[in-house]
């Protein structure tokens, strides 16, 4: 894929991740799962997709742009910090596990691990912002929620990557 197409694809993936991130805020998931702040992580599907079809540098750029733009459109500096720390840990975990994917890790397992690391990153950021370690008490609940949320995003990524490889749209 030439440089112009790569830049265009990065821009489209950033826009898609931003749209999913903002749309996800409108889904009242807390009515089904009573955990404050819980989200499916649909924007993370885009980031994981970028790791599969682009370079890690491009995937990190997409994540960074999405997080900054989402904070500008609908959030705050605190949201920016939480999303950036969680997102960077999640993306790094995904990158490491994708390289070991062979028969050890499925997209479901990778996505669940990524969701767990995102939650750990958010709790670390909360501890920093609140200057208290008490926030860590919330982590076990978040880690348990990472399994089903990771399963959903892993399933989406699994289907998506099969179709993209079949259609060869990324070449």
C-alpha cells in the first residue's frame, strides 16, 4: 500500500474510532451491568485492527489522535489521562500478544487481556489524579468485566479481519 493510501486509511480509522468512542457513550450499558463507567470498548476494535493491517507506529498514532479528539469533543483533561494511560497499556498488550498469536492466543483472549490492561491503566490514572490508592479496590470488579467485554470486541475483530483479508481491501 502506498504512503497516500496508508495516510488516508489512518485518517478513516481515526474517524471511525472517534465515532465509535463517542457513540458508545450513548449506550446505557450500566443499566445491564451495574458497574460505573463500563464500556464495550468498540473503539479498541479499530486500534487492534490497525495493529493487524498497519504498523504499530500507525496504530499508536490512531489511538493518540482518537483519545485527544474524544477528550476535546466530549470530555476533560481527566478523561484524556484515563483514556491515554489505559489505551497505551491495552495497545501495548495487544501488540505483544499478536506477535505470539500462533496457536497460543485467539483474538478473544488478546482482546480480554487488552481490556484488562485498559482497566488497570485507568485505575493507575485514577490513583494519580485522586492521589489515593483506595481506588484500587474497584479494580477486581473491572477485571471481571474485562472478560465479557473483551469477548465481544474479540468476536467483532475476528469477523472483521477475516472479511478484510478475504476482500484484500488493505493492500
